[in-house]
C-alpha cells in the first residue's frame, strides 16, 4: 500500500512526531510506501509532494512545526462553493496518479471537515486531530494542547512575582479562538484568580468586585487569565487590552495586559504530546492496514479509538459550565466571570 500524509491549518507542537508515528509504522511494520504532501490540501491540488523514507522521518520526534509545511488555504471549500468540478477532478486525478491508497490528514476542525469532503469524492481518508485549542469534536484531547498549556502556565507562573512586586493586576490573554480550554487549564494550573472563558462570558463589574474584595483581604495583586475569543460588551477582539483598561478604571488598581500569542504554538512538543502523537499516528496506520477509511482517530478516556468523519465535520468541542475544573475552581474561590 502507498499512503500520503499532509498537515493543514495552523501549526502546533507534535505534527512532526505524528508524521513520524504514521510514517515509521507504515514503513517498518506494514511495509508500506509513504509520501508527504506539502502545504496542506493545496499540495494535493498542485502535486507538490516528497518521498518520506527512514532518512526523512529521522529526528522528528522533538521537532516543532511541520516538515511538510502547512496552509490555511481552503481550496476544497472554494472549489465546492464555486462549483469548480474541473479542479475537484484534478485532485482526484492527482491522488490516483500518485498511486495513493489513503490520505492521512493531520489538522483541526477545518481540516477534518475538508477530509470528509475529500472522502465523499471517493478517496480513502484518515483524519488525525491536532490543535493547541483542543476543540476538535469527538476526542478528549488533541496533541499540541498539552504543550501549549505548559507554555501558558509557565507564563502565568512568571507573572505572579512581578505582579506581587508592584501590587498590580495582570491580565494575560491566551489563544483558543472561541474555545477556552487553554485558558481554563493554564489558568487553573497557574493559580489565576480570575479565569474568563469565551463560552461563559464576562460581567466586568463582577470582575472588578472580585479584585477589590481580594485587595480588602490584603491580597495585593490579582492574575486574570482571559481567552482570546471572549466578548466584551457584545464584541470580540483585543479582550486583554480592553479588559485591562476597564479593570484599571473600575478598581483604580494599576493594571497591565500581556498577550502571549503565537509563542503558545511554537517550539518543541512536550513529552506527553510526543507520546500522544506517536500513539495516534500508529493507530491511524493500523486502521489503513485494515481498510478502515473515512474515520478520525480519537482519544476517549485512556483509549485510542476512532469515529466517522461524518460525525466530526462541522462540529466544535467547547468548555461547558459543568466542567470539573470549573466546579473545583469555584470551590477554591476562583472567579469565572459571571
């Protein structure tokens, strides 16, 4: 058998470990041939690919980014919306000309949705969920998430000393689009006093009340972790900057904002993500050997399993108010915005 691998969407720690997990399992255990498709689905349209042998797959386990490159371009959506059947058939033709028996699609929500569209064209596809946001439906965790949480937690840890030295409020904005998983996990792990998630919303007056109550108890500083997708007064964008001004005005306590940004997506994967990526990649290759196509590999509990791409496509996994970390955080006195 011959399989192709592509990575699509935003980069994150662990993609290379997954490519290695798929490729080495395919080569060494199943005797398959492996090629890498460059720059996501665009590479499948343009026939931009590279062979992946033992040499190319060596040294990838701890390497950040992706050796195949990635792209947020959505050629399939554009083709489907425009009804460009010629390009769609070109994709099918390129897949067959390369002699592929399956295409492994490593990516987040958008990638899995596109993978399902490719599957509906009659091509064999397997999806592997990746994103620091941890918002892919159907899997408890995605690789990249643990690494991002470690980075964000370390940043919050470092803010405690400078905040206490100056008696300041520190507002740190963390990534996640409309999903607050990084903010929740890093906020709790880093001992944030206020954790504001896009899913729960925010009452700024209550945030200010919480910070003032802390000050009256002799707690001279506060750490506020905020998800980048949080809406303030009904609008999105720059929540840390806007919230910092509102807190300073409402409490008269010196406030600073920090936007951690793409640092959360860069660098080497954590040990947890290296092992998770290896397990997901190996399981995906085993599924290919059994001709189990049109499915996405997933983590459910402590087990690696899979589910149909049809059940995943177009869905997002968000934080719910009954999450155990939120419930325990409230028992500890953490304020969640409402």
